[in-house]
């Protein structure tokens, strides 16, 4: 009976197993090649962003107009924050998420080096207090822009005081699947009745847009011990599964 059944179907279980193994191997090779391609793309994007960022900063150093120089510097730093995302994607085995605390430290080192290159002996430090967490790549890319704006803004307003400047970055995940990110400084604080929503500069408008796109909000306040605190509170909850018809 088994022999007649095999004759009717015309299949051999051993042949089917080998065909299945070959199919699996083919798909695994396709995934491997796709992963290599994505890494190469991210590597090239990171290099291109780094080149563009460096060119903007070089151009800034040649500008005599202060406003133009600051605008070019900020544009270069914004590109640099995005470049760090693609740099980490190239080195990571996971293209969907990025370890956020390490990213913040790398970004802070870059910002510190960029800001101090023309500041002589002034004392300037950036401290990062962030627990290890993996966030979606899109979130990290946008939060990098937020940190860049907050840090450069704090440096701009505090280094003019002529005293040592310390900027602190704090990031904490809340039990309700939200992330609170704060950047504080040791400056003389915010003016009375300061309202971030009324600030018309590109940087703060960018921060408000990013916070809104991530299901959150942005704001600022004076710290109890002096200085200013700028913050964003965003959602990091996983997106709901797609609806099925």
C-alpha cells in the first residue's frame, strides 16, 4: 500500500527534504546579501553626511559675518547628529534599533569637540546620564537633532558668562512607555515668562516639530539650583500591529 501511494503522488520524502533545505539556504543567502547591502548603504550615507558636515564647518570658519558663521556651524552639527545614527547602523547587527545611551555619549563627545575648538582654555563639559535602552532608529535620529539643538543653545548662552560651563543630559524611560529627555546647564537661567512655543528660531521650531511627530511635547523651565532645563517627553511605545481585513 505505501508503495502504490508513492507511485500515485510521484514524490520522494528524501527529495522533498533536500529541496526544502535548498530553498531555505537560498533564502538565507538572500537575507545575508540584503543585510550586507544595507550595511554598505548606511556606511556610504554616514561618510557622505560626515563630508557634508565637515564642509559646512570649514565654510563657517571662513565667514566673517557672525550670523552666517553660526548658521553654518549649526547646520554642520545637525548633519553630524544624523551621521552618528548611520555610523552606528553600519556597526550594528540590528538595523531597526540603536542603543541610545552609547549614541548620546558619542554625540556629546562630537559636540564638545566642535564647540571648544575655537574657545581656548574655557572649561566646558557634557555629562550623560542615561540607562541602557534600545530605541527605534527613527526615534534616535530625531532625538539626536533635539539634543544637538538643546546643547548648542545652552553652550551659546552660558559660555558668554566667562565661567566654566557644564551641560547635563538625562534620559529616562517611564513606566507608561514614555521617554523623558532633559538637557540642563549651569547658566543664569531663563528670562521671566519664557515660553518655548513663542520662540521663532529654527532650532526650537525643529524641536517642537520633532516632539510632536513622536507623540509628545517639548518645554523649558528654570532649575531649582540655577540654570535652565530644556526637555522633551515622547512616546516610545511599540506601534500597534497592522489591522487585518
